[in-house]
């Protein structure tokens, strides 16, 4: 776990209307806000360009990924970019306004031994005032997380909703010759291997706190469900019933999991306690029921079933057991993922020999196709702020992990090497 400690919140975050009143925010990808991202300067002691460049690069990648910003060319910055003053009275807003900047990022750092203190500031250039500031203390290994956290704060101030950049993505990779569980940052950095099962590991899911992961493994010959605590590495089998124990998903309150089990002879949805106790069977049908995904309130499940012929997405009311069909088109629909804000359900559909990603409202309206072109795009999962989707694809040869905005724009590959699949996005870090 990261050792980063957030020391203090220097200034209260202003509401989203502070900037929105002046800058129209439309759909992601239209890049409506001009931002000047100045490299941080030393607050004390000698300059260490490596620190400044790393912070600047991470923040720039996050802002580009958001799709709401046009980043101004640092080569055009005037001398205020080289002044260390961080109060509103010390910033020469006229210089930044001349460049067309609407918001400005400035800051500084102080490295003392193994400890580094980083100060970030976000300014409203139009109104010549400070929007927010953050101070972080950690080690050199924490610099990336500091920048990610401040990118989250920038989105909070501009849109009213915090960004997802300081969260993490779990996925499966076969770079060792076996399918093992890995962890990485949202931009693909800081790859960490979590399992050494030397077998097949599948379908990870984070607990709501982000401190635990459940996944399926064949290390004992049967597809068993395992639970791993990230801070300690402690791992234990959670469900080892004969047959399938797959596609487990934490209920949003973290108290139960829905998964597919086949101990009865047919793949059915089951409710499981986080201690592995069998709570109750959710489906009882001759069809195959798989891939559950919880609504944010934890009262409904989207899942896949072939109970009406071809695989389609269905929605179950967990309390009453009532089930309705969601998708009406396509011959093969799979892997639903309910967005954290409850607005949409992403899923994959087989069309023309390839899987592509779609999204639809929970009432079955407004279906949208999000991906196109060659290759399969599979296993979509939402970011915690519902702005992005992560998925696996072989569109460029070899399976990789990709991220795109919720409207299908801004596609980028974030994994490297191996054959990567089954991504899951943490809600917290």
C-alpha cells in the first residue's frame, strides 16, 4: 500500500459553478477549457528537475484523458511560470490570460532526505483567484499518486464530481506463462503482480473499500473463489463448492457477493456472505445465468441468461425475485456492468464476428454502440465516477487493457506486454 499521507487541505474546494459559470462544459472529448499546467518549482533547496517533470507528466496525461481540457503549450509560457509565488497576489494572471488560459496549475516541491512535500494550486484565471490547493507529503515513489490525486481535485472543482485517477485497475495477464492477477494505476504505470497460482486466474472484483479483491482460480483444479487483502497479501478460498464459483461481484455495501455457482448441476446466481457462507440462491432456471452486476443501491442485478434462447441481459429485483429482459437486439449479449451513478449499463454484443461495447439505460432505452472497427472489445467495467470504461481488446494484435470515455471517445491502451483481460476498476484506493 502507498505510504502517501495527505497532511492538510489548505483551502476549501469551491463549488463547480465557480468555473462552470464562465466555461461551458459539454460532452467529454470536446476540450472546452484552456488549462496551463506549469511545472512545479523548488520551494526550498536546489532544483530537482526529475521531480517536477514526473509530476507534470502524470498530471498532463490525466487531464488529457478527461477530455474536457485543451492544454496550452508550455513553450509559450511567460516568466510567471518560473516564479515560485503561490498566493493569488503573487500570480501574474494577465500573462496567463494573454495565452488564453482559463485555469492554471502551479505549485512547488521541497525534497528533504527521503521525504518530499508537494504543493499544488489551481487558479481561476478569468476571476484571478485561487480555486483549491493541496499539500502532500511522501517519498519519491509517491509522486505519481500525488499528481493523480490533484487531477481528481481539478475535476471536482471544474465539474462538481471528483476524478478517478488515484484509483487502480486489476486485470489478468499471462506474461509468466500463466494467467495471474495484476494491479496497475489508471494510466498503466506501477504494475504489481498479486498472485502466483501458476494456473488460471479470472474475473477480479474490488471490495467497495478497495482494500480487498475476490477472483476465481483453478489452482486446486476447480474454479474456486478466492479473497485477497491487498495491504497484507493474505489470501484464502472463499467458495470451493464443486463446479463453478465465478464472476463474483461485491454488493455496494460490501456485505455480500453475487456470483455464479453450478454445484446444483446448472449455473445459477447465488448470494454469498463475505465470510463464504451461502446466503440464498437467486435464480432457479434451466438456462445458464452468469455475470451478475449490482445496481448502485444494491437492490437489483443485471446478469446474462440464455433462458429465452440466445444470451441476453436481464435485470432482477433481488428482494422480489422478479426478472425482466433488458436487451432486445443482437444474438449474443454478455458481461453487463452497471455504472456507479446508476445511469447506464455497459455490455458487449457479438456483431459481425466481433464483440463490441454498448451501453443502455436500465429501463431499456437509449442503447448506444461505443466501439467500432476490427478486433474484440470485451469485459467493460466502469470507473468510480462513471466517466470512463476499461475493457480488454485484441484490436491491435494481442489482448490489451484499454480505457475510453463513457461516450466511446478517447480510446487508449494502458497495458503493455502479455495477454491482458478481465479488468476491474477500484472504487477507492
